[in-house]
C-alpha cells in the first residue's frame, strides 16, 4: 500500500511538473487567474477556512502552555479568566509575529522541520526500535545506519535552511 501511495504522489507531481514547468507556485490557489469571480470566491473561501481552523490548531498547544503555567486544576473553572487572557495574549502575539515575521516564514518552517520534524520522522523510530525490540545484530546495525542517516539529513536540512550549506 505504501509503495502504491509513493508511486501515486511521484507520478502526480512529475506529470504536473512536465505539464506546467517550474513556474508553479507552492500554494495551488496562487496559480489560478485573479480576474475570474469564481476564483476570487475560491480564494475567499480558502482564507475563511484557514481563519476558522486556527483555533483547532491553536488549542492543543495552548493547553500545553496552560498546564505548564497553571498545573492541574482541582476545581473546574479555577483559572478560567487567567486562561482566557493567556489564550488571547498568545493569539495576539502570534498575530504580531506573523505580521512582522511573514517574510521569514519559509525559513522558519525549514528550521522547524529540520529541528522538530526530521527527528520525529527519521531519528526516533529506529532509535526506539533499537532500544525496545532490536534483537539480532543485523537489526541493530540497520537501526544504527538509519539513525546516522536521520542525523545527517536533519543536519543538512538545518544547514541549508540557515544558509550555511
């Protein structure tokens, strides 16, 4: 199944690149004409969907910060207004960061991917397998090789996003 998914994505992206060349924007909606009222409606609906989904992406991280600050509440609603003020302040802070740091967003995403996502995808699975269930020497060697590859990829992506490489 995984191989089929990989083949599908590689085929789809290759056909798109062959058909449209390298001038395609990363966000598909940016490739559409700005004059058509239907396209304007699609862009508006996309922006509205992003705005309305921000609480869904914001809430889990906010709950973690609230736990760090307030700990476990013994009484329901004990820190209700403090939590509401914290959420509003964090949301406003992220808005200010987005306004002033928007030009650096792509670099920020690249650094975040190198530091946070690459280890989750490439480093932790073989490390956990090595510590928990690798029994034979071959399994241990494969895990160590995958760990070295994960560290190398994460380092290369970090260096590239910082402009070192």
